[in-house]
């Protein structure tokens, strides 16, 4: 039986699309229509990028790893109290965390405050940040491992611990497009 060339091309496209969706269901749900407005600078990965094991500490100096959050979508945010755009962005990250189910999604704000670390808890109180945990990137090791050079930087991580994309610079995370992006990554 002879098949036209179009048959083989159509099958190849369908198989490639199915494999891409299997590789990252979250990426398959994120279209360019979501990356508008405040998220226009969000750079979506072509393929999910495996991340190295990242270590950080919570407010009580308990060591944690990114793999502790496996099974959840994570928005990893690098920030500092001395960074004006970071300070501006934090309340919207807090409201985003309040809007999205913590069983499926978590914002991990990794503070780069080293010597000014005692300023973080009062900063949270002053800004009324009640939905975010306090985490520290001790020695900026996670920042270096992920090649982060601009503050703030937010990295969207899928449930398998792979980078889906990143945004360098501030964003208003309570805008509809930000909430839609997180819901698309979760579904």
C-alpha cells in the first residue's frame, strides 16, 4: 500500500507533539497568550531543563532541598531586602501564593540577604507577607548554580524539578496572566 508524503509528515508532527507533551505536560499547557503584560519578559524553555539539586535554609536554619518540593510546581524567586524591585514585587508574590493551592504550588522566595539577614523577618512583618515562607540561599550557591545574575529573578519549576522558564526582573504576580500561567503549569 502506498502512502502520500503528507501522511508521513502528519504522523511525524503528531508523534513529535505527543512526545513533547509527555516530556512536559506543563509546557504543553503554556502558550504565548499567557506570556503577555507583566509576563512579557518571561522566557519559556524549549524543553524542560533538569535542575541541579539546590540546597537552601529556612528561617530556623533547617537545611532544605528543591527535591523536598517534588510533586509541586515551584516558583523559585531570588530576591533581597536591599533590592528595590524585589521589595516592590514581594507583596504580589505573597498574594499569588494565597490564590493558588499550596498542595500543588509553592513560591520559594530565596533571600540573598547575608549580613542583613536579621532584616528579613521584620521586612515580612512590615509588608504583611503572611503566605510566604522565609528561605535563604546560603552563600548564594543556588543563585550561582542556576546562573542567576539579575535580581529579582523568578524560575518556574515543574513537578519533576525541571525549569520551565524564567523571568529576569520584577513582575506583578497578582495580575490575571500570572495566575493563569501558574494554573496552566499545574494542570
